[in-house]
C-alpha cells in the first residue's frame, strides 16, 4: 500500500460514515497537553466501521509507519486506526514503532500504543 492508496482507502471508508465524536480543546502552552488534544481531536478521522478493517489491510497500513517518505499526517491517521484494534499483531507493531517514532510523532505514538493496549486487555 502506498500513501496515496491509503487515502483512497480512507475516502471509501468515510463514504460509509465516521464515528460520532464530540471533543473540546483548551488553549494551553504545554506541548504535551497540545499533543494530547491533537491526538484526541484526530479521532474524527476514524471511519464508522474501523473495527471491521481486515487484518490484511491493517498490516498494509502498518508498513507505512516505517517508511520515511510517508507524511506525518498519514502516519497520525494510521496510528489512530491501529490504536483501536483488538489485535496482538497490531499491538506489536505499535510497540515496535514506539521504539523509534518519527520526529514529531513521539507523543502521538505513545498515546496510540496506550490506547491499543487498552483494546487488547
């Protein structure tokens, strides 16, 4: 899967709807608080049927996390999708990615891993 194919996949998934979400944000100078707010707001990207994405598709998305030419925006979307999967393989992928996340995605990846751990309890 390429980044372009990922966004095409997302466009088709969004045609079926997105999850219902309400979130707020407080303007604060703390970088960690800002990152947490961005992560929470990023959940709006989740398609309604995020829990029905095949293991094959998830694995193809996961590969993009480790490719340097993929944008951080795409990686943020992938992290949020992967964070919501009840899958040991996805959990292991997030653990690996957190060892060496892309610059600017350190906090985002930690939040995704934490959330995925919750889904896999």
